[in-house]
C-alpha cells in the first residue's frame, strides 16, 4: 500500500523589529520586497515554491505545490526523504531590520501504525554563525491535517545586520523515522 501524506503548504514568518529594539514599532510604510535568489531541493523542484509578502508588511508566506515524501509500493527510493532550501534577499525600508519571530508549517499526513515522521526547519542569515533549528515529530498512525509553529524566544532572535542586505536561508525537510509512511 502506498501511503500518501504531508504537504508542506506554506511557511509564514513574522519579521519586524526596529533598529532601536526598544519595543514593537509599527509596520513600515514602505514596501518590503523579497527576491528569491535560489530554490533547491528534492521537495521544491523549479517553479513549485512561491513567496508572497503579507499586505500589512509584517510577514511572508512560502507556498509549496509539490512537497511530497512517501514510501511503499510504487514509490522510488528518492521519494523517501525530501528537502527544500530557499535563499531569499529581503529588502526592507530604511530604519528597519528584521528577525524570524515565528514560522508555521501545515500539511497532511497518513502514517501506518508503527510508523512515524519528522518535519525539520532551520533559519540562517548568510555571514552569521547562528542558525535557528526546529524539529516536529508525528507518531504512530497519525492520519489527517497537521500544523506546526516554530517560535523564537526574544533573547534568541537574530536580526539582519542594520544597513546591510544579507540573504536569509530557510531550509526545511520531511524525513521518515520508519519504513511504511508517506508525507504529502
């Protein structure tokens, strides 16, 4: 039996803090522009990941249209583990910087009894040694829609350097822990 499951349908990441870090400033009135520099990985073939900035300039969403991992009869060995590496250049108005505050993922899973799976993500500014990592597990026989949220504590937030444009790397992964399961 081929089990189908887990589609990473989107990532929403809240971004803003001011360069003064003294409280929460209003969203910038100028436009945020996100350039997709590179999209690589078995979970996001060319043309299957799209980035959209929210109308209020406080978040962005990445939508994946072909992020599917699976095992079982009829699946190839390359279907087992999927990943997507996004490299984004985020242009923000003067006087602002940003940090990843939270990110949400959603999809669906169909895991056979005794099987489990893992969804991982990491966030990193190029040129900075710090990487924020998260891991979410789905256990034994989970079948249905799922949603996870990664929240970065205030003290652990890494802000983009003021006055510099550093690319933001977002890496995600769908990974089996046992044999008979699938992500979609």
